[in-house]
C-alpha cells in the first residue's frame, strides 16, 4: 500500500482553490470533473468512501435512500414472520448471499446521479425492493422446508417468472401466486452476481452441457441444489422465452414433482390467427387453477386488476413520451429497464401505483421546470436485445464515463398495450396478445421483423446510438447476428456490440465490456471520456 | 452379409441435396418443396404435382459464411444449411415450408425469407407455420388451421397445387405405402440376428425423405425382396444392440461410426429417424384428411419441445419401449452442440433410463458433421465394453 | 423537570450520535465492507457445507392424466 505523503498533502491543500473546494463540497463536483473511479477499492468494487454528491444530494442519499431502504427492509420483514426470514437466510444461498447486499446495488445503479434523477430512479429501485420483499416474505411464510404454514402453501400457486401474473387476476381475491424464479434467480444476478454461479455449476454437475442459455441453466440449478422453497401446491409453466426455457422445464418438472400446467405462447405471435390458440390455453390455465385450488372465476376481480394495470401502462407511456421527445426525463437506464420488466411481468400491485405516484410528481416537476436531467449527454442510445443481468449499472457507467445516455431498452417495450375490459371475448383476446408479447419472445427470439423493430424505435425515441447486447448463448439473437451487422452498415448506425452471458459474469467480465465500449468511443467516435477514472478499473470480484 | 441392392446408388444420392433424382423430379415438372422438421407434414408436400425434400447439407464441415450471419455459437446443423444455401446448393427449391420449431433452424429459414437473392429462383417463397407445444384438442385445431392456411392455401395460391380432399387422400395413400415398405425393411432389425444394419436402414430412410418418392419406390421394393433371402453373418460383427435417440442427425456416417465400434443401431428415434415418421397415417371415420394429418403428426411426434407434463415424462418411457421392442441392450442419446431442447432432454433421459428402466445410456453431444471421430469412437467403444461386461456378468449370475 | 430535560437531552444526544455513527457507516461503506469481508464468506462456508437432498433421487413417475 502506498504510504501517505503528509508534506505533499499539505502543499496540495495550501495550493487548492478554496472557493472551488467549498463549491464542490456544497454542490458536489460537476460531471466532467469527477473521478468516480478513484473511489473504488480494487477488485471488490467496494468504495473507499461513498460518493460525495454535495450536501443536499449526499444527505438525500443517506436519509432517503440508504436509511430509508434499510428501514423498508426491516419494515417489510416485520409484516411477515421475521423468524422465517432468519431461517430463510440460513437455508437459502440466494437469500443470504444476495439480498443483504442490496444497498450496494443502489450505489452502483445511482452512481454520479444528482437531483431529480437521483430521486426518481431511487424510487423505482425502492419499488423493486418492496416487490421483492413482498415475494420473499410470501415464499417464506408458506415454505414448509423452513416451517412455513401449510395452510398458506395450499392456497398458493407457483408459476414460471415469464408467465404473466395477470393470468391469476380472476382469482386474486381467493388465492396467491408467486413466480418461481424471479426471487431465487433473476433478481439475485443484479444484486450479487456471485450467487447465481453456484446454480449454473449445479445444473452442469448433473450432465447439462455448458452451451445452453445460462439463464435457463441457472433456473434448473436452483432446483438441482434443492434451493427452491416449497411454497406452492401446483405450477403453471411456459415456453417463454426460448428453447432453453422449454428445456429447463423438463428438469424443473422432475424436481418439483407437482401438478403442472404448461401455458405456451405461440411462436409466430404477430399473426392474428394464433390468438385463439393462445386464448384457449389461458382458459385451460383458468380451469387448472380452479381444479387445483378450488377457486372460482371472478370477472369483477379480473376487470378491477386489469384496469389498475392499464393505469400503470398509461403512465409508462407518459414516461416514454418525455424520454423520447425532451431532455427532461429523470429516470436513468437501470431504473427504467428493471422497474419496467419486473412490473409488467409481475402484473398489477399496489407497490407500482405508490411508486408511480411518487415518480410522476418528479417527472411533472422536471417537465414544468424544463430541467435538463442528463446535461452532458453526447449520445442518445437505445439498448437492444437481452441485457447482462450482472451489470445492470452499465447504463449508469456509460453516461458517467462517456455521456452515452440510454433512453430506452428493448425489454421495456414488450408489453406496450392496454387490455380491454368491455367484454369477456375482448379481454381474453387482449390477455392472449399480452401473454404473447412476453420479454424476449417478441423482439429477441421472435420473428426477424420484430427483432428489427429496433429501427422504428430508434426513430421514435430520437436515438442516434445502439448499445447492442450480444448474449453469447442466446440462439435467437446469435442466429441473426450477421443481418444486424449488414443493417447497421447499410443504415450507417453507430452500434457497439456488448458481449455477455446473461447472468454469468465469468464469460465476459464487466471490465471487458467497459473496455469494448471505451475502445469504440476512442477509436471509432474519436471522443475522450468525461470521467477518465472510469475507463478502466478492476471490479472483477465485486457483487 | 451380402451387399444390399441399390445401397451404393443410394449412398451416392445422399452426397448432395440436389441429387440426380431431385433433378429428375424437377425435370418432370414437379414443384420442389423444402422443409427441415417433422412438424412440417411431409405428406402435404408430396401432393400430386409436388415433392418434398428434407434439407441436408452433406459434407459441410466449414460453414464460414453462415458463421458470419449466425455466429459460431449456434447449432452446426442450422449453420450448415445456411452455408449450403449461400453456396447456391438449394437453388432447386421452389418453396420452403418453414416451422419455428427450434430457434436456429427457424433463423436459417428466416434468412431464406429475408435475403432476397439467397435462392436463385424467381418463384421461390417461404411460408412459416406456427406449431403447437402441446398435444391437446386445442393444439390439433390450431395445427390444422395453420396447415390449411400456411401450407395448403399457400401451395394452391402460389403453385397451383391441387389441395382438395381427394388429392390429400391420394397423397396419404402413397405416403402410407412408402411407410409400409420402409417399416417392413426396418422390421428386419427386430430379428434376434438382424439382417440389415442400422447404417443401411438409415440410408434407405434418408433417401425416402430427400428424393421424390415415385422415383424410388421400385428400388425400395427390390430391397424388401432382397432382404427376404438375406442371411445374417454366422458370427455377428456387433456386440450389443442399441436404440439411438435424440436430436437431429442426417449423417449416415455417424451411425456407421457407432456400428464400427460394435453397437448395432436397431431403432432410430431422432429427427430424420423412422420411428415416428414412417408410421401409418390413419384417417378415422368422419375425419377430414387434413384433420387426420394434423392429429397424426402431432400425436406421434416425440420432439423435446412438447411441454405437457405427461408428454415430458412419457418421452423416456417411449425410448424404453423401443428398446424392449427392438431387443436393445442400451441407448445412445444424442444432442447437437448448441441444441437447447436436447441438451436438457438428453441430460434427464440419461439419468432416468438407467435409474428407472435399467437401460445403460451413452450420452453424446455431437456436431452436425463429426470430423473428430476419434473421440467419439473412444466413447462408443467404452460404452460397448461396459454394456457387454454387464451382459456377461448378468449371464454368469443367472 | 430537570431530570426530564436531562433525559431528553441524553436521548437527543444518543440519537444524534447514532445518526452520526450511521452516517460514518454509510459514508465509508462500512456496511458493504462488513458484508463483503465477513458476512458473505461466512454464509458461503455454511451453504457449501449444507446437506442437501440428492436431486437425482427424486421420483419420475409417469402421469396418467394430463392437464389440458
């Protein structure tokens, strides 16, 4: 370790511009002068100290984000059975190893953010924390492996995380539904990228080759390691998003060994003639729920939930409209991407409405006061294809380091529809279409013409740059790699391919991804970084 | 055993997709319809005035151009097909009847659709059929409608092919006749001392999928006749019998390799195999021919993409049943590298079959064209030895 | 009265000290360091040692009926 040189330090202090130092203390260093990378401890990604964002924003971060979210965790735990939470931490790797580190995920996603962006984005992340705790508590309360209630378990259904929660709306007043992999797998990768590696390895330990999509491998691995809580009576599964998802269902079915209903989406889903088939499968799911759970179809409940969900969709479009046509959107890239995919897939919840109400106030303020929220934007980017789960903060880094402001991402755009509630037929029709537009099905693994919706969305969101995620084990996107190259050339679009293996950071590290982007910015764009300390740093062992 | 009639001729035909008989069929004025998957009913593409060709890319060991388009991380089969298309090897096709049954073959077929000049034939078109993941009535309804719209209407409107019920019934009849002959040939694999090898049978079956059937029927009958008097070798040159199950394989040399290691392949339950594709299509009373075809191709299908709980589990039972029917000593389960469906299915199958059915399993991940045959040979030899040893030990215990 | 004031003063003082302490924990990322260097390694050791059900022993019964 380098020895501190006291003499030099004093000299530096004497020479320093006192006024500027005071201004930096009060308001925080302006973007362009910051050296955020200097805050990191090597390898671990921990901070020597957390970022000083000026008095107001630092205290906001401390009080309204750090303390508030730790408080939220305690409060949510107390709403459930705290003893079961402790048991759950002790029993499940995905719980203990992952979720305790959640505040560091905030740090990574919100690095460098100030003022309204800091606030709006943090509320999105807080919504996710609440939603996760709601599900974790729900799982543990019912998990008979750790002494949860059998009665509660018997009124709960599990479903593949890609089965839209809306399928259960007609029964929400009678039974509970909790997605299978959302908590033990999907969110863990964002919070703590170490955990999932155990599950990938576990899946391969029973003979699965290493080349299928690592997401599906990890989902199978949770079952192989016997790390799935036993909180449900029956299961609804799906083929979403890809062949690997179908494959992993075979292992899951075996390991779960419970009544299972498959509710697949048709593959050529943009064809109106397919909706009927999908709608009938949804009706089959209704029958399955009724038969397994003894629940009754409540039309009023379905309508109530859908109308609430439609409100969420309308606000989402409002956010997109601001992001697409102004400089005033206060939502940063990870907040937009994660909140949207989580909420649209999960379905209606009071948590989203609370969050949206808070975000709307901030959004309105930004628009009314014409606050340029990302003032050092050099490029307005659209992020396409499936993103690296272990690097949800990549968008934050892109803006801090290079001024690449990710306006929108592919997953956000999937469920862009309201479901009609005027008749059973129309509702079922729209539910089928909604179900067909599941994440990745529509734009990554679906028909080529949907994958190429990129071009129209670039225009719609006024983007001049593409962050092209290159999921190395996604057969759907790998299978049209060259056509994208051809199109990028033909349309003269700046696109950076960012290779990754979804949850598995061992294949392409975050550092390598940053290098690829930086190399492109230096060599192709001929630009210099806004924060040179962020160009290269070693966070290979970080969460 | 003495040489089988027409085998060398058939082997020659399999050297390329656009073989002599395909050229002959085209010269006869027939419409040539390509497909890749069992989900596309072959019988519908063999309607009067047309014939089907299940696409292969023999000898494609280095798919460089398609690797640019599909990267090196997709299944070699899909990439090889695209490579062959880019090389001009499928210019004889008038249409491709596509299915999105697995991602990479879907992407291959989308390239045929998207890249205007890839097939040098002005009449060339692609039609995609959506196929179900389940085997319920809803699925049959859906499949039937899709086949009507995306296959029959497409063929009728674009190629003026007669798609009436009469034409369908005729196609079913001819298809059933070919299937009957192939099944009868294949039944010689059930004998205690089979008089046909897995390799020979596979070559014959492949020919029926890749050539106009009307041009090979007489030769198939010759072979059937020939088999009636074919005697097995006094000392068989195999040590065990196996079922080969799993993903795509259209490479007879792969079976030859297995058999050269001492395992006679007596049943073929994989894509391009005969276990399902050569079953008799039954038109039930009151059923339209199209309905019968939809039902048949859905219900006989053993693809690993079916998701009904019952189906997922019964696929293992089906392999065990085949092993019993064909008196096999073990099972070789194959999947192609980067095949998502069969990676999982192979993993589970290779655990469940030995555990629940006491069937030894050799679990193999292969390429489309297997140039690294040394490694595979070692695997197969070790498997044969282990099964043989078990048999000997079992015999001694008795 | 004096006692009450003293108590209130002490309480406020304690709260202020706790607040300042928490701020130090926050600012110097002490929560992160504790989790990274102590909690996570300890839990990993525990998870790695845990006895787990043999996944390959789970029954795989054929199912007579299907959920359509």
